[in-house]
C-alpha cells in the first residue's frame, strides 16, 4: 500500500504493518519517515532492534538468519535493512521474497531503507510480496511551487508559525535544501518564543545577523574562485557541527550544474539560455559567479572532481576509508582554484592541479 511521507504517522497509528519500504533520495523526509516507523514500533512494544547495512558483497543469508533467530529479550523485533543506493541483484531480490514468505508467522517489523524504486522494481516479486502486507513510502523532493507551503507546515514541528511569504524566502535562501531549511527553523526556534509568527523581516534579519558560515556561502566562494574564503568556511562548518553530507551535497550540486552549463554551451547555446535551462534556474545576480567557474574549470576537471565527490560519498556511508573532512576541504579548495594543494595529498582521489 502506497502512503506518502506526510500521511505515514497516521497510517502507522491505525495499524502497524509487517513491513515498511521507505524509498527515495530526499534526506530529510527519508529520515523523518524512518523515525516515524521506529517510534510506532516502540509504541507497539517492540523493544529490540537489529540493523543490517547492505554493502558490496553483502551476505544476504544474514537477513533470513536474523529473521529466524528467536529474540532473547522480546517476542518481536524491528529489523532495519539499510540499502542506500546499493543494487539488490538476484540474490537480494530472492532473499527479500523469501523473507516475505516468512512474515505470516512472525510478529517482527521489517524497515527497508533505500534509494529510488523505479517502475520495474515495483513490479518485481519481492516488492509485490512486501507491499501486499506492508507500506510503501515513496520520498519525493518537494516541488518549488509547493516549497513555501511545505515549510509553513514544517515550522509547526518546531513550535513556530510562519507567513507564507516568509516561508518562500526561507526556501529561496536555502535553495530548496530541506535539511538546510529545517536547520534554520531549529535555530529560529531557539531564538524566538514558542508560537512566534515569523514574517519576512524575521527570516531576512536572521540570515543577515547570522555569524555562522553556511553551505551556500561555501558554494559561492568556490564558484567565485576564492580558495582562502572557501578554506575558512569549511573549517567553520566543521567546528559548528554541520553534517558532512550537507556540505558534500552543496558542492556536488554545483559541480553538476557547471557540467550542465558546459554541455549547453558546447551545443552552441548562449550563456544566458544555458542559465535559464537549469533547474532551478540560475538567477541574474549569480550568473557572473558561474561564468567565472566555467572559465576556470574544464569539463575534464569537473568530471574528476565529481569522481572525488563520489569517493567522499562512499566515506559518508562508511564504505571508504578516505578522511571525510580533509577530503571536503580539498574538494572545495580545488573547485575554488587553489594551485598545488592536492599534489601533496596522499589519498587515492588526488587530482593534479595541472589537469
């Protein structure tokens, strides 16, 4: 049964299913959906929890063994299968189908956390079997036209109210990044009393008075070719406890945008038209920064930087031993045009400054 993320808590309150599949790449809603399942499990008296992280060469027999093992402390348990963007393959698909056959005689709850599920996967035997007795939660990015309404509703989670125009401004300042917008709402909840109604002035003032660096300042420094500023911002983000995946998301997003601009220009389009074709569109005030960046970073170099970002993503997931924050620092510095820095870096994703 398909249930959208905002309807999930109510669906879980009505009846706890035997399986929940949370699928999608939008991190905030994905996290909230998984948290809602865990909370519902605790409410139902499920006290034991086992987590299986699926990595390359994962032994799928562990899933069935874990499901078969009797709990020493409780009659049932929450079993979390964290797939991320790993492919199931034949072995994984078969194991999940077998697990579905075991669900009738079990009181356990299976939570499958994964990336996007395409139409082909939704027609597979394992998906249909789990979906028949469970809930499928597709996690979609919030459309730009709905973002203001979504943030207006989200503010209530932090004990605040917010005008629609203020919510739209917050969405614009955070460029549609729900995690970043939610962090801003958390910060505002610490500043203002409960039930404060935030207006445009509150949002503008809060951003202007903020002394902390944010990921969008970092992206701006990288685009403009300001390595010293980029270095300070990365160190500031780290000291403030900003999560590394948010920083990596911001840098990767700019790399992909720059690649797209190059491709449009190679097709003979004007720079203005290339900027308008981006999603979201690059506004006039930011276009000079992108123009500087594409003149400095060739397509070959951008592809190498994306490879570097992919290896850092593996480090985020615990698959790679690459040092995460030093790697983010080097990625930002290279994007900003620092010379000679990475030539001294001993890591396997090192990029020569001459490429």
